[in-house]
C-alpha cells in the first residue's frame, strides 16, 4: 500500500445522488464505532451489519479500496478494523453525502479537527475565519468547488513530522500554487480553506479549492497525479533525496551508456560505416519538408505529413539499443522514486509515446533545421573556464600580495624580518668595535634586542592569548620609548589587528608614522649600524652595513601606505636601490611592481629578471612567481616542465618555513593550492584540504573559501553544510573574490543549495559589476547560450568585454558574432584564430566555416582541411569524421545530423532525470534556505530587492 493517499474531486452545486446516499448520513450519527468500543469486542470478527455496510460502501465508493483502513480490514476483518474502515470511507466521502454548507461545517467542527482559533478551518492568512460566512459563500458559489484529502498513516506522519497542525498547514500553503496551476486557476482568483483532522490511525487534511471567477478552473486525471506527486515529493523529500544519492550507480550507467553511444557513432561515421540508411533518408525528407513549410517551425504548428516524419524519426531513434538501455534505466529510477510513496507499479509507454519527452520532437526539428548553420555544432565537450585561486600572481594586486615579506607585514606578524637582517651579520664574532667620533644624528636606532625578540616570539606564537599579547605590547612600548624603529613599527602592526581586542587604527597609524620618520632619520647612517646585542659578556661587535635592508623597509612603507601616503613611484625607487645591492626581498618586491605596472611601466621582462634574481638567493615566493610565468607563457615560452621545476623549488622552501614554525595563514593556503593542483608535487587532495583547514582556522579569507567549499560539496570529506556555509560567509566578509560568486553559481545550478536562478543571477551580476572577471565571463556565457535566461546578445557582449581576455572568452566572442543579431563573420573568424592555439574547438569552428561557407565568407576547402587537421591534432577526435568525408558534403551533413540527433536524445534522457533531482533539492534544502536567509545580512543579500536586472 502507498505511504500517502491523496483523493481529489469536485463538489457539484446540485443534490444529485445525495438523496440516494441519505442512509449513510443517518448512519454517521449511529454507526458502530462512533463511541468507544469495549476492549473485549475490539478483536471480535466484524458484525454482520458492519460487513453489509462495508460491502455497500465499497460498491458506491470503489476507490475506498485504496485506503489504509481497507488494507488493515482485509488482513484482519475485526470489529475494530471494520469500524475504522466505515468511519474513514464516510469521512472521505462526506462531500458527496451532504450539502456544501454542511460539509464546510463538518470539516471545521467534527471530532478530531484541530482548532485554528474557534474552529478547525484555516487558510493562507492568520486572520480569524468567519465559519458561517465561508460556508454560505461556498454553498452559493456558482462554479465548481474542488476537494482534496491528503492522508498519512500515523507512524509515517510521526516519522516525517506531520503529526501537528503547524506542519500540515505549512505543507498545504507550499502546495497551493501547484494545486492552482494544475486546476488551471489564476492565483489572483484562488480561494481555499482547509482543516486538519488528527485522527488516531491516519492524520489527514481536507482542502477546499475554488475560483472567484466561476468560469475558471478544471481538473484532469493528469492534474490529479501532479497534485499527488507534489505532496509526495514534499512530504518524502528527504527519503527521495536519499534515493537519488543511492541511484548514483544507475545514473553512472546511464552516463556511461550515453558516452559509449557517442563514441560508437563518431567511430562509425569516421569510418563511413553508417547503418542508419532509413534514418538518413527520413532526415533528408524532413529537411526538405521544413524548408518548404511556412509559419512557425514548431511541432504543434506543422502540417500532419511533416509531423508524421518527425514522429517516424523519433521512433527510429528510440529503436537504438543504447537509447533503449538509457530509457530502461530512466524507467527503473522513476519506479524507485514512485515506490517511496506508492505500491502501484507504473506502466511506462514506449519512449516515443512518453509525454515526459515530448520536447524531443522540437529538438528533432531544431537539429534538422540547423543542419547547414555555421552557428550550430555538436560539441562533445564544451570548452570551460576554470575558477582561479586567489593566490594567482596575475589576480592579486601587490597591496594584498601573499608574500610574508610584503603584505603580511601590514596586517599580521612575520618573524622573517629578523631572518632577513641576519644575512648582514658578519661571521667574525670577535670583531673590534670602531670608534665613532660623531654624535648620533637621531634618537632612533635599529636593533634586534632581547626584549624585542621576546615580544616577537609571543606575537608569532599561535597559542598566545590576550594576556600574552598584552605582555608583548609592554615589551614593545619599552623598546619604542628608547627609539627602536623595529619595535615602533611592530606596535603599528599590533594595533592594526584584534590581538588586544578591537583594532585601534588611530594608534596604529600613529606608530607607523613614527616608524617611517625613524627609518628616514637613520637611513643616512645605515651603512654603519650595530643591529645586534652581544651574545655573551665582553663580546666586541662589528658595525654592519644595513643600507639595503633599511631601503627595503622604507620602500615597503611607501608601497603599502604605512605611516605615509601610498606612493608606488617612491616605493620603486627604494626597492630598486635595495635590489641592486642584493636584497632578495626587495628584488621580489621590485619584480611585483614591474609585473603589475605599479610605480613603473609594466615590464614582464624586468619582472622575470628580478623574480629570477630573488629566486637564486632562496626567497621561496620568487620561484613560485617564476613558475607561474612559465605556466602561462608570460614573457617566456610556455613550459609546463620548467614551471613544475620552479614550483618544486618553491614548495621545498615553503615547507622549510613551515618546519621552522614560520608559516602563517597565507603560506598554509598557498601550500594547499600547490597540493590541490599538483604544483611541484603530485596532487594530494587530502593534504590540500588539511592546509586549507589550517589556513581557515587562522581566518585566512582564501583558506576559508576553499575549506568551506570542500565542506559544502562533500566530495572528499564528510559534507557539513552548516559549517561550510559559515566559512564561505566569513570569506565573503573578508572580500574573497570567489566566495560571493560561489553562492551565486550554486543558486543558479541548485547543485548544493536550493535553486533560485533569479537570486543567483542578481548576485552574479553584483560580482561582475564590481570587477569580477570570472563572473563577467559566466554572465556573458549565460546570456549568449540563453539556457537559464532569455538570450540577450547585448548583455552577452557587454560582460564578455569585461571578462579576462583569454582563449575561453575569445571562443565565446567567436560564437557571439555568428549569431544573426550580431553577425560579423570577420570578427568571428578573428576571435577563433586568436584562441585556436589553446582551444581545439576554435580551430574546429574555423574548419567548419571554411568547409560550408557563410554569408560574406566563401568556401575554402584547403583552409578547411588545414584548420580541421589542427583541431584533430590538438585532440579533437570528433573532427576526424569531417576530414574523412571532406569530399561528400551532403551525406556528411546528413550523417552528422543523425549523430547530433542521437547525442541530443541521450542528453534529453539524462537531463530529464537531473532536472527532477534538482527540482527535489528545492524542497529538500528548506532548512538550508532558512539558514541562509537568517544570515542574509551577513552575506549581503537583500530579499526585498528586485532580483531582476
């Protein structure tokens, strides 16, 4: 028996059969079981009167055999079960036994009706309902009034949480739009009331539905099934969601069958071995019929003979063995889903007769119509731009560079400053002190004193607490009073963090300003300094030339605006002086300025030069930058092998820093990226996740994003949506460029969150309008393809122009300028050529264009072969078919079209089930939606705003 029973019918305005059924009404007041039955009689066989009445009821109401109580009575025909069955049949059919007015009163006041105020009737609003007024309104309504009863067994109701009025009322309110849709009633005209009856054996709800417009509304058997399915999907959402997860093997089989079909078709066509002669003839016939047809080229508008050809093509396609296997798997999964709430076995029609796939007929028409179009092609795999990580050298401006010797100096602490200066220490521990006749020109000095180093150890210690930081603060304050510029600058850093409580930007700037003044004052004498204390009593210290180090520190303060105005040009001057003297950190910083063109004209050759110099001195961030330039082919020839060699050096240096307990949140994140993407090492997702987690625990915006995404997706570790959501939220607040876009794309896809395409597009547009180039590319693609939004080529062009200029964007532009509205064949060709070296589908498009020709582009077989050969050489197996049949245009087009029909049909079957799963997630993730809405202010989503653009 089913776990859910839904009955639907309408109340006629006349008396009809009610007079004939009067004896049932009389029985309601006197029926056996209307009063408690003594325990001794409960298990006795059903009485003769009960048996006769049940027989009569089943004769008049044959659908009662679907009731839970009928199943119980069949198994055990006792007085108790007989009474329960009689009661339920009468309750279910009360709308047939009495007038509309009396029926409304019965629903509101019968025993077991849970009161919503003074009676049991409720509706959309929380306002009290005037029972007498509503009863008369329904009684006098001139149109149809429908009733629906939704019932669950008590154990199922309790298990699913539907054992109370609130749960049933929310369920009905969620389903009302679907009821209106299936009853063809405009929501603006819809009127409905309901009552929850908390019956001991089967809690249920009665729903009355009608339209203010008496001429509106009708309900078909298909509509009834849709309403039943809607309630079932809602109530059993979690069970169905678990079922979808368990069906992974079946879906994988379907996907594998689809892939094998495509490969087999491609192989057959490439070998000119096509055994679909009849199908090819039908496609040619349809092509001719469509070209001579007038009006809309949509199945419903075509003449009967054209429809017949479309139907025959569908039937032939459905006869394919692989298609039949896929459809069989589809039917199996549909039956499994149906089994969750019903025991009935579904009878599936043949694929070509299944209304679920009626869209296939229009797909056939579109595919055949597009046979000669240069716009349409069968891409087995669409070129796809992958998301960038925020450590990408070309994606991070220098002011937030991740090098411990740069950006972290103005937001967190790094003990590498001391290590940098140590390189100036002379090996002669007993050197004689040089007498200095001149008095010091400034009260400021630079020294790694014992007190300063102790303060640093406290600050860098990840276990330090508030009282520890307060001790470090006092040590630095004592040092700063004597003029130690290192302590003064670190106080600026300390007050810019929340280590002492709330940040104190005013204090922070004051100390940075004094530190900048101090560095400028000591700079003239920095070639003769004593930056270290003796290691033992009586040790004689030798002066050290600290110029390059002081110049580097001054350059950093100009670069990041610490204690002075940010000035890249001045930063460049100081970094250059220091770099020329061999300071490896200044060399790295100088390279960054050249790379980004800050303070100096952008010059990748100089950037590469200085990155190399820094790398050769062992600065681990420098080989990472060199590796990325080789990876992308910037200034140097692209070389994955050379890039990996430099990545390996960088990773070794990063791990060495970690071993010395010198790694910070940024370094943990960067190491995680390297293990994730296999940079300088074998890819190791588990290690990557561990580093992302450590980075996230230190509140790193990029680590939070990566770790949060991993928790939400649950692909490599156990999913934790709540924790993952918290991580992504924090990353958003910290301005991670990927976090908000992640939310947007998840809303659009509905893969992990409740699908809300409108909200997702709104958020993605916000990202794009704030300069997110990846979001711009995604929006451009959406508006170009017109799959989730209406095609809008103006917007597509706008956002693609704002996206990063790479082979993916160039390919998209090529397809854009083949569209009728934006047609510009020369621009299309230019874009495909620009991207052809890195995108095999671009060279395929060029070969196709030259092979078939286009408006303002003549056919050129030689060029076609050249470009198609390049595409095949770059790994495009499908294009080999075109090369093998280059001299037989017409037959090749027909064969390719047949292949396209099979490919598209297989995708229709796959996509149909995916869409059902996605639709279910909308209901499954209600708790997540509430969680998201609760935190919407933290995320920056304003529900009241118009989500359209």
